[in-house]
């Protein structure tokens, strides 16, 4: 058995673990980071993330004449969170985030050479409950990929880099944190040998539980009914809750594991990185969202950008575990997108002119790529031909071509009457979204689905896809793990998604979106500060 010792052990090499290690190196601490993945995949899910962050009162907001404040952001946060009386620490973390995200996240990132795209997006506006009163969603120029690569480079080139050791492909099986010993034991999956790390402080940065679809189903929010039979995996497969269980054995409190931030529109990854791997789509506002029979899901139509959690609820309650989006090439070229760095190459590689060209003229490259690679992305010139393809993807022909023809004709007729007579809630929401200039450039002006100039028709078969855990290990504002009496367990910390992005569930029932990467940074910086001040 190989044995190592250090001041601080960081378990997990995602963005929260990387930030923790970087901040500790700044304070001249010796760190061992244990990560189960391979060296080139250091950074975890953040490497593949789009890089959006909900930030408050930034220069980008002020340039767009957006008036924001921590007080307004906190009010919006509470409107979405549905906090209960017992949610003391989630509430404390929510206020800390809105008060401190500008200084401790935005300015910290800018100080490390990272930049945000100047356009601020408006997401989670709210449907039946208020959401973001103003646009707050900032996109990192370079996506999560550039964020991870930048911070890893700074780790490796740090003046104290000799104080950091990273153990790749090491799986932790046991966690110790008592008066006699702190650290972990596990297996080097490269050679099968056992290892042990002893430390004065232990930081859990292993992500949530949503990398295990079985754990997602076990912890499903039961007021919604039973989970769908099929759920795609859009999280990191190593974020399976194993270390959560070890923390619980040590007396740590786990809270709100039934609160999750999944997405309603997933397709199987054409080149999966692991079994069940899915891609999370950003659903098109102008597409019709249909159930497995081709009937429009209602009575309220499903429209993205207002309440992601509501979309997941409605989709999960359908009779079959799949739904459809029906659109045309014109809509797809302007509105279709895939979340993450992998398919947003112009933003990831920071190619401004090609990005602006695709934004203005349409992302036909991505549409052609999906048409070629995904059997869930169907294209046809005629509706009848498209229905044949749709029925070819299911165990029986559920979609009736005649009924779908009538539905599309009725919808198109409503558009042709003109915007003054729009009486469809989806059209009203599209009109509302287009009033904000960042949304207008990515949202089509309503035109009939079968407009002759709109190109072929498209149907996308969708499944619910797992993503983030909103609950997790309960922590105080110093990221110290709390036991079931509310006391801090000496020497044990949890950061990032493992801690429910702070307090074991800082977002409550819903997120304002974009509080995840930034929540990882904030919780990690708080942990490193506490470890240094109180070693």
C-alpha cells in the first residue's frame, strides 16, 4: 500500500476541487488531490459545461442598462427556491451568494484572465412563480473548457506547485475523519494497488449524485409521481453519491437529495463517453412540444426559458418516457443549441467572427452535424414522411399523421392571423422573449411551421436527462460539514455540488440557472479561507 501525507486532502478533481487546491497553494499549503478520472479529463463536468453563471450587478449588466442589486437577486432567488422554515443554511448561502458573487466569483475570475461574453441572457423568467426579474446569465468566453484549462495551467505553473500532488485514476473507498486520523483509503485503478492519504483537513469535492441514474430514481421527487422509465445521464458518471454515503457514516448530514436540476430535452450522445451518456439540448422556443402520440403537451404549452423545473415535471409525468419537438430548419438554425463546450466550438475556441456569423446567419453546421450523427434528429420534406420516421423510432406507430396534420394546420393558422390576434400562450411567450435583445437574435419571429421558405421539417425525440444535484452534504458558511445536531465535524469540508452548492441545498426547489459553476467557486474559496485561518 502506498502512503502519503499532506496538510489538506482534496477528494475530486472537478472545478470545486481545482479552485480549492489553487486557493490553498496561494496560502502555501501542501495539498494532495485524489481524482478518479484520467489526467486529460481533470476538471470533471465543468470541462464540458457551457460556462454560464448567474451574476449580480456586473459591468456587462450595466453596459446593457440592466439595473440589478443583491437585494433584488435574493428576492428572486427566494421566489424560485420555495425554502421551508428548516432551511437555515440554504437561506444563509443564498444571501451569501447574492451578496458576494460579484467580488468572490466575477472579479476573481477576471483577475485570473477570464472574460465573459458582453451579452447577458435572460433565463428562468418564471412561469407561475416569479424568477429572474432581470437578465443575469453571463457566458464565459471560452466555455467551461477554457475555465478548466486556465485554472489547471495556473495550478501547474504556480510558484508553490511543488506542494501539490495529483493522484489520477485513484478511487476512494473509505473516508476517515475523527480524533485519531483523517484522510482516505482507496484503490489505484491503473494498477490495482491500494493507497492511503493522511491529512489534517479533508475536502470533499466529488460532485453530486446525478451521475448515477439509479440514485436519481431512488431520490426522485415523489410529489411528481414515479420517475420516467428511461433517463439519460448528463452528469459525470463518477458523481454517484458514494462519498456522500461515507460522509453520512461519519455523521455528516445529507439534505434535499430529492431536489435536482435535470433537463427535459436530452438525446443519446452520438459518440457516448460512457453507457447511457446523453446530450442536453437547449429546446427551441418556437418548436411544438408533443407527447408520444404527437399531441401537443398542455393545457399550457411547454416553452423553454421560463421554468426548467416545470418542464421536467410535465415531461416526467407523461405516459411514455419520451417526447417530441416539432420544428423546421429555419427555427433550428436560429434557436437549436446543445448545452456544453463540446458542441459550441466557436465560443469554446474563442473565435468571435465565426460565432457572430453563425448567430446572425444560423448555425446550419450544427444542424447538419446532428442530422448526420443522431438517429433522434429526424429531417423530412413532408409531414407524412416525418411521421413515418418518428414511428420508426418507437415500439409501435403511436403518432397519427392525420391528427398531427390537423394540429400543425391549426397552429399555423393562428400565426397567419397576425401578432395582434395571437391567442396561443406559446406565441405570446415568444413575443415576450423577443423583446429582450439578447433573446431576439436567438428567437425566430413567428411564422408558420410549413412556410415554404422555412426548409424541411424536423422532429427530435427527447428524453429527460439527469444533470445537477441541488441537495447534498450540509455545510455552514465556511464549507464545514455539519452533523445532525448542527455542529461542524472537525477537519471535514464539502464544496461545490457535493454540498448542494452550499448548505446542502442553496438553490432550494429551483435554481435561477447559472448558480452552479459559480457556486463551486464560492464554496471552494470559503473552504480554503477557513482551512488557512483555522488550520
